[in-house]
């Protein structure tokens, strides 16, 4: 009997030790123990270091991403699926690896992000998406007061947001600041609210500090302005971009 008890205690100790070694869940990560959100941070560093091959990325995009984000990379105007086309490759790498690592809560995207084989595949698909022409038919704010909302949104955006995301909304590749110009209105609004409310946490501290100053009415105005903002001419002229010969919006 004592031998059986000793074995039971030993087994329990092994279980406790193993449990203690499980990495702590992210505060907002999916709350299940087998959530494979423990991709090492080094994956992002490696993907950023690698040269993405757009041709190889096209195959992965078609297989994994196209069904939702569409062949154009334009997503859905209702904002349920974001526009990816023309986004900075660094931003795409950061968001994909953050989702894979559980640092950005996105259960819809997670199983697809995990299908990318490795850091090179992430770099490849990001390089490909960055070459896609930014669509002209993004979802807009459709309220009767649209002119007022857009005008007020510009004032609010220029006050603080433009310092990082640039006056024309093209972001900053080196700092992982995304292209916001022409993104779907509903998607922009949802992400800003999620950041303000702490649902989405993979943003710089300064972003959280700024956005918590704004109420929902003000966020509507900012989202309306950005969704209506013309694609920057500089984005049209990126090396290798399918938009090289296109006109600005």
C-alpha cells in the first residue's frame, strides 16, 4: 500500500513539474492549454532578416490566404476581412508572427497563419502581398453626415496620428507602422476600439496612450477619414509594385 502511495505521489510531482514548465498564456490569448501560441519571438526576427521571394509567396497566398482575402488582397468592404494589398512587408510579418505566437488575439486567422511552414514562407507571402495594387473600392463610411465626419476625422488624425502613420496614411515600413489610407472603414473602427479597450495589445505603448484619449464618436470620424483617404502616390511607385503604372486614387 505504501509503495502504491509513493508511486502516486511521484506521478503527481511529475505532473506538477510539467505544468509549471508550460509557458504562461498571453493575457488576451486563446484560453486553452493546447493553444499553439508559443512560437518563439525569434521567428519574427528571422522572417524580417530573410529576403522574401514574391513568386514563392504567391503560391502560399493562393493556397492559404486567397479564399478570405481574395485574389486582389482587397478583403471585404464590410470590414470583416481586412485589405492586405500594398501593406508594408514588415507590418505583415509582424502581424502574422504575432498571431502565430498568441500575441495578437485573432482566432479566425490563427489556423491559417499556422499553415505557413516557417519564417521563409512568412517572408515570401509578405513580399508578395506588398506588391499587390491597393484596391480602389474599400469600404467607406456611408452615413448622411459623411462630409462632416471626414472633415472632423482629418483634424483628429492630423493632431496626433499623423506623427507616426504619416500625413498621407502610408505608415512607416521601418517602424512597423501600417498603411491606413484606404483601409475598410469598419475594419479600422473595430481595430481602434479593440486597441483602446485592451482587446488587441500588440501595439506600441504610445499608440495605446494616444487612442485612449478618444471616445467612440471621435474614432468613427478618424476611421471615416482614413477609409476615404487617397492611396499615396509613393505607394504606387514601390519597386516591383503592380501599381507602378496606376494613377493615384
